[in-house]
C-alpha cells in the first residue's frame, strides 16, 4: 500500500470517527473494528474499503481521496 493510499484510508476513518453520532449502530461498530485493525496491521481488505467508502457517502471530504 502506498503512503497516499494509507493516508486516504486514515482520512476516511477519521471522518467517520468525527461523525459517529450520524452513523447507524452497525456502521459505528464496523468503523471501530476496522479502525483497530488498521492501527494494528495497516491493512484493510477490498471489501472493508468498499464498506468504508459507503459509510462516508454523506461526508464529501471523504470522497476527495481515492483508495
């Protein structure tokens, strides 16, 4: 994973963390889980990245970065 991709994922996770009150219970649990995983391993699966992007759909800043 390039530094650019790593940074893009971190931005998307940060945006979701800042907007937790606007997410569904499932989205909150998912974001917390993959945030922990990303902190530990620095990796997410392609499916996890897809779901992360869908969680960010209402926050335009997250769409400025391509993962």
